[in-house]
C-alpha cells in the first residue's frame, strides 16, 4: 500500500470510505479566484488535463445531520496541477481545449442530497495545501463558503487539521485515481429543506447531461433542464430499444433538475450489466445519453 489506501477490486470506492462525524461544516475563506456563472457540469477536467484524476462525492444535509437537501447548488473550483487558476492567471500548463472555466463547475444535489464530481488533484501554490474551494447555496438561499483538504498532503499537519476541523478528508486510491467523500452539513433547519421536484436555475435551452458516474454499479445521477414549463418524459432503454423504466413523466416547471437511477427496471428488479440509454423528450427536444451499468 502506498501513500493512500487501496480500493478493493470489485468494490465501489464510495462504499468503503468513511464520512466525517456529524457536525456543522465549518466556513473557510472564499479566496480571490471565485467567478460567477460557472457552468453546470460534474466533470471539471478535460480527459487530457495533466495531473492525478480524483473523484469526490458527498451528501448535503440540514443541521439535523440526517435530512438531505435536494437541489442545493454545489459550486467547486480549484487550481490546476501546477497551482494555477484559470480566468485570473495565465496558466502555462493544462487546459488542452482552452476552456475559460477549466477546473470549475456547479452541480445540483439529488433527492438524497448527493453530489459528485471528477477532476484532477489540485496543485500547490504559495505554501497552501492542496484544496478544493466550495460554495454551497440551498434552495432557501442559505450560503456556505468552505474548502476541502486531504489527510495525506505533506503540507497538512496536525496544526492545520486542528485549525480546519471537519475539512480534512482521507483519500483512497485505485487504478483510476483518488477517491474521497466530503459531506456537508448546512446550518439550516429540517423544515426549510427544499422539497422534491423543486427546480434549480432556468437554462436558455433544454438539455440532458451524461449520467455521473459512468460506468456505475449502484447509482448514477442525471442532470437535465427545460427552458419552458411543459410535459417531459425521461426513460431508460436497453441498446435494443426495449423500454426499461420511466424516471420522469409529467408536467415540469422550467428549471434544472437532477434524477437518480439505481439500475432497476419498472418491476423493481436490478437489470443485467451492460449499456443502457437514457432518453429525454420535451417540447420538440429529444436527447439521449449512453450509460454502462456494472453489477
């Protein structure tokens, strides 16, 4: 075993990682490199971005540490492998497609309060440990700015851990990269939590994003949006065109939403491993994405 723990073959890394103790998540500084209007996406780094791939997931809950907050906006940004931030700095490495929002993105929490993203492990700069910046906004507009650090970072000593309680997480490692869990507890009462079906920001046009994670073996999140209110259907099919189940079928207000699919059919049984299509239809818009389910 190296610097990090090793993920057992055939076991989802998320399933074996231990989350933080149940306390309100502490604030941390915003820093000088936040920018408004980060794009909605869960893969922040291009596949050719230099650095070690890292996969972070977590759950956003109310202050009872149990009630999930659905449709919270989780805004994440960080430095590249060389410690450079896009928009504010001229970076000499990375960003192979010259994305102005490289290593930046927002996502909505699902019905269970979950979020997940993929990027590269942030680099060092000016004596700072590796870290992700977070800005979480609940549907009731409660805002939390914080940061996430890593136990095995040589620059994170006991003094740093003591001064940033709950913000330093362990990492696991497998052949695909690093995995960590950063759960977030908001100082929001249970009764204030957004309700099922509440929408996020209204997009300029309808869209269907790729499920994340993909491939998946227990749960994938599918983000979609509609620019005008109307009827929407989102269904799962196998690659032969056979209908498997409906994820959404009815009228929706305009906005951005997040669905979850756990690999079950309409009969509630787990489907066989293999590729599947998620198909969205709404007011003349049709979109589809392929996903790979692994049992």
